[in-house]
């Protein structure tokens, strides 16, 4: 069927929403394959929508993306959204483009914090939901209990009578199978496609009204430059049209559309015209931002801008000032870092960048540690060199009262770890609100905890539960300041001179705590080389060499065995550092350092 002949009643716009790891991207893979998008002999990568390297490595979706499939005469525009709460800004803007949502829930884990968050956003937008209970082939699947939990969640979120009458399907997205009843036989996703066509309403909007298009995403093409992606709410648009852009300042700018594209499968296909209900990409518009309205130049009608939740965590990004600065990065100046951060805010509505007192550092605020760590990792891979501070929570004053962000923490762990987890959360001012034992040997606990108590908690949690626990968090509300909180209970081992570390020196230091560096690593004064087992910082000599004499002793020539070092990832480094420490990030290395490098200039740490 030709793109131009498709009518509005044959279009369906849906978003796939779920908690992280519940199978959204895998389901999109199956829908693309079964719609006949790929040739029989075509090699298809798994999780084809996770196009960024970081997404494929971590197995999570970071950026929301568009695709479309054909089912008979119908065109279904699909938007795959991130499942992690730190990327909630992506979900919020995607939901403005669709009329319905596919809510995926794991048949064993049931609704988790992010399920709650994305569903509340979808219900606010009055979207039609379809619930898919996924992974019903799991050994610990409890599909019927999970269905009841989903109903409880809808009621809890004040869903109206129409929204709570949602259809339910059972699926194994990895095998591309969906069915209406658990005991039905099904070999494909046909029941799901039919349910989408039946339940999701066709897009509303008058085709003969003035043009209104809300920009919800940005893309870049090497041939035509920046692309504005959005849904046409009313009117129609054609390549070559003269239109108006209304930005955040409310000013009207006239511009001309050079190219118009529709989404066909994973490709953007050039088209001549498109009308209300279709999701399109437009080229030729300079300086366009997310949230801008494209409208008729003759009869302009702005749409309300996309509103996103406030950031809760901030970090200082600065120019690298260590003795090893400029050795590995291509982009090292404050101007280059600022330009890159400004570029990020254009496409990421949940990130804020502000000036600080210093011209070479910037305050970057976001939804959580992971979101900011992903931004740093992306910059690092692009060749940037920078240093970043410990993540801090953003507080605010309401009626003279200091308030801080509170998060809901959901812990899933074996029964024997209830005590250690409850104690650890208690130290972080966490209050237990719920505890459920499913009788499978695992327990689910819910806590309300200040966000600052969770900075650096994930690593400790995995250690306490011996890697068997699952931890999920989501922002709940701002509430009154909970008072002082004990910080890290260990100190740092800090190099007191520049040089190259030796096996002899590290062998003698390893009894002090755990080391972060190997022999023959270049170190400098003020660089953190390990974690001290005690609560004080210790200045140590990591480059000391063994004195050579012509005397021989029986024990002297025994091989020196080093304990394996603790390799810190970027997130672990951000979690580890204290307030007077920084993480130095270059394209090849992650180093930890003291803010003040010289030991005699550093204030003594209160034990």
C-alpha cells in the first residue's frame, strides 16, 4: 500500500512502556520480524532498536526511538521507551505522540516502581492501555497473581472506569508468541496485532484545520542536517511548505520545510505530504528544540510545551586539572565541554546545565546517578576529558522548610538477607512501608528513603546480599530534610608523590585495604590508589622500590603475590568518592583524586 493513500482511521500510534528488563525491545524485535519487514535471508541483530553501543553493552534502552510496522491495511507507529526511571524524561515526551500504550509486566516480578511511574504518566495523558504479561515461560511465572497486582496498581493510580477495562494478553516476546488465555495455543503475535487495531483508537485531529505539530524528538542526518520528529495534531504539511516555529520564548519564526519523512520499519522514507495523526520527521528547520510547535504561518496556533519532572541529582562537571591532563583526550577546554553539554540539553529534556562561580566548571542536574553516568560515558567515548564531583541531591525551601527528594525503594532478595537489608536501609533513614513474602524463598520489601542515602548504596547492597538481591528506586516526592546522615565508613589511600607504582610498594600496602591500581601504573600526588580499611585518609608511597644489597636471605626472594585489584567502573567510582574527592575521566582511564592534591594543604578529615 502506498504511503500517500493511508487514511487516518488506518493509523495506530502506540508506546511500549515497562520496567527495565521486562522485554520491551525484544517484543518490538518480534513485531518487526512478523510484520514482514525483513527479507527471509536478511541477518537481523537482536534488540535492533537498541542502536547505541552503550545500550547494547548494558542491555537497557536509553533513548526513545520510533519505528512502524504494517499489519494488513493498518500502519502501527511504535515508540520504544526506556525502562529506567533516570530516563523518565524520554518517556514523558514520547507519550505526547501516542493514543495508546502497551504495558509490559514480567510474569514473575510483577509491577515494579518503573511500571508504576510509566503507567501513571500514561493514565494522566488519558491513553488507552493494553496489558501484556510477558515471560510466561519462566519457571517462577505467576501470571494470574501478577494480573491481580496490575489491577491493584490501576486502582491505586485512580484509573477511570474506561481505563480499567483493559484487555490482557499473555506473551513470550523472545519467541514472538502472544495469546488471550494461558491455555490457548498460539504460534505468533497475531492476537496482539488484532488487539492493537481493535483497542487503540485512531488518532484524532482535523485535517482541514491549521497545522499543529509538537516536536517531541530530534534526530540528525548527514545529508539534510537536524530533523524534527513529532506528531501532527491537526492540519497537514507538505515538503516545500512555508510554516512557523514557536519556541520557548513564544516568538514566531517563519521557515521552509525542505524534506518530509515518514517512518517505515526502521527507515525514514521521503514523502510528499502528511496529515493529522501521522508521526513524521521534517528537515530544513534551524535552531529547533524539543517542545517547540510547528504551525501554520498564516494562522499560528501554539500547543502546550512538554512538561517534565524536576531533576533531583546534580554534579559539577569541570575541566581536568590533574597533572596528567590533556594526555588522552581530544576535547579538554571549558568551551568544548560547555558546547557538548548545551548540545545534550537540546535533545534531552530532563538535563539542566547551569553556570557556577568558576568559569571552567558547570553544574549539571538530572534524574539520577545513572543518567549522569551515561552522559559522562558518552562524552568520554567521544574524546572528552573532564573531572566530575560526587553526585549531590537538589534541595529546595517551601514555606521556610528545607525539603529533599524522597525515593521509593523496592528490594527483592532471599529471606536470609531481610535483617542486613533492613539494617542498611535504617542507617540511610529508610522507613519500611511494605513487606510481601511470596512463599518462593524470596521477599519483596518497600522503603521510603532520602535520595542522598541511596548515593553509593547499590554496591554495598550487592555485597550484603551476595549478588542475589534486586534493587529498584523511583522518585516519590519532596519532603522535609531528614537530618545528618553518616557518610562512607572507610578512608582513601592517597599517593604522596608522582611516579610509577611498583609491586614491592603495593605488596606492602595491600594489608591496609583494597587497591584500585596495578603495578607499573602511573600515579601522581593526590591520586587515590585504594580504599583504606579505617575511616581516615592515608598518604602512602606507591612507587617505593626494594633496596638492593649484596646480602642474601632465605625469605627475600619469595615471589610477591598481590591480591586482585578492585576495578572500579564509572558508576562505582561516582558512588565511592567522598565530598572532597573527584573522578577524573579520560577516553582511556578513570582515576580518582583528591580535590586538593598536596597533602599539607588538605584539611584533616574528622573521623
